[in-house]
């Protein structure tokens, strides 16, 4: 549960019920977890958010390993327990080392990383800590990913910062069982 009830068809104005039905269909049916029960309170917004999320998660062509690492950097910066629990195990499955996942979680010194991992982590962590990215950090990320993927990775991290804002602000309840330790916050 969250601070507000999950969006329900019967609770949205009639002119938005079609959008509600479309959004529920797009996410694969009624959702009891994550940001969707909250976002469905605004069905038109939910439809637009689904389009961006689907592109970033399913259509962009950067690797799933880098995608999950970008998500971890963003949700850790936002101290979002729910999103961390949803993505830490996925990052491990996609090849992000246990040492790197644990160091991001615990905010301890980072282990050696591949050049693409280092460029991404430096880019995200620098932005989230200073709200800017230095020229050197930007150039390192651009060299690793190119313009298209750097834009998409930046959008992905921003999307997960937004997701974290939703989950944290509405105090979405964590799943009862989770394979990952909670973030030390």
C-alpha cells in the first residue's frame, strides 16, 4: 500500500477511463507494486510515462548490464529502497559484479571497473552529488557511449530518479520478501 489508494477505473472521471484501460493493458494488467498503482491515478500521465519507460527499457540498444547499472546509480542517489530491491538482483544477473553492486549500495570505495562502467558511474554519481557534470567526466562518458546512448542513459537515470521520487514520496510499501539487503540510509 501507499499513502494514496491505487488508481482504480471506478475512481477516475469517465473521460479518463479509456486511458486507464489502455494504461493497464500496456503494463500487462493490474499492478499491485512499484510506481504504477500510484501513477494510474492520472491515466493520461500513466500512458505517456509508459511510452518513455518502454523505450528506455525495451527499445534502446545499450546493453542490459549498463542499463541496470545506470538504474542502480540513480536509485541509490535517491535512497529508493523499492527500486533498489527491484534492480540490484537484475544488475547482478546482467553481469554487474557483486563488488560493484555492494559498493554502490554501501557507498564504499568502488572496485576496479571496466571503462564503460567507470564512465557511467562517474557520470551519474558526479551529477547526483553536484548537479553538474564536469567536462572531463562528460567527455569520458561520451567517448564510451556516443551521443545517442549518452542521451538515453541520461534520460534513463532521470526516469529512475522520477520513479524514486514517486515511490519515496508516496511511501510505496516494500515487497515482503526480497533477495537483496536494504539500502543503509
